[in-house]
């Protein structure tokens, strides 16, 4: 079987949409493997399937593949818009399901990670599928920041539907049992660190095992800190959902 970064496709209507899956060099279908779903940031959308693998997690794998002993799935937003919409998240989950059918995957060791707008998309997926993943790694993301007057920032496709109530409280309640690690720079000019602080405080109040690393003096681009870290990778692959 071919290994490395492989281009594959998923049929959507009349279009075969491309994505990439990283398969470790020692992949053996006789045993079940962990799998990571990676949701890219705002600059890697398109239809080539390659851009999401060039930075962040893809770059970390190329630098030290042994640190990531599992399959990694890289779906792609089909337009060059800087955000993931609900239908993009649905596509990513469908890609992940297809990979689970095509490869021998350990369903108790499914992980989700995203950066920037992809991290918001990860929150979106976790809120709707709180029991699918064994752990999540959130990097420079956002849930629903507040304006200076305390009102929620306008969002036509929010992580938590407006009808559900306070987004931070509802998210923390639903995900309180999920192992998570969240990274954010304290001077992030894109997504305010205050939103992440509120989410992590709400999770802590619920007794969540979530971990939080706030990086002093860092802006938005904290992903290399997270993905290049052996401690983070070891933590992620140590998580397993109870079967």
C-alpha cells in the first residue's frame, strides 16, 4: 500500500472533491490505527488538496513523522473564503468517515485539531458531535467573542446556535468530559484571547480535564509551538475514548 501524503477524492454531486491523507510509512492494516482530522486556517482553501498539508500540522509531520504515529486527514474548504461554513465542516466529517472505511482505524482514538478559522470549525464539529472524538487540539481559535458593550459578536453561522443560549456556557457543558488542549497567543490580533479565556474558565468550572497554554507575547501564529511539540503529540496519542 502507498504511504506518505496521498491525494484522494470524495464524490459530492457532480464533483470529485480532493483531499489528502497522510499514511505512516509503517502502516499495517492488520492493526487499528489512530487518526487525526485536521482543519486548516483561512489561507489554505481551494481545490488542489495540497495547501492544507504545507504548513502547521503537515509541516510538523514532514519535520518529524515519527512524532505522529497515525493517519492524518486534510480536507479543504472548496473556495478561497477565509472561513469554514457549516457545509464545509460537514464535508470534512464525511471525508473522515470515508478514511475510516478505507483504512483500518481505531474508532476509540479519533482526534480533531484545527488552527484559526479551522479551530472555530473544530469547535463547531465538537459541539454537534461531542462523543465522536477522543481528544481535541485547538490552536488560535474562537467561539463567540463579545463586543465592548457585552453583546455577542454578530455571526451568521455560529459555533453554538443562538437558540441554545449562552454559547460559552453551552459549549462547556456539552464538552466538559472531552480531553482538550487549547493554545492561544495573548496578543492575538485576529481572534481575541479573551474569548478563549472565557471558554477555558467555563470548562474549568465544569470540572473539565481541558489544558490551556497561553503564550506571552505571541500573536495569532502559535501553531508551530503546538504541532512541533513532542509533549503535545505524546499527549494527543495517549488519549483514548472508552469503548
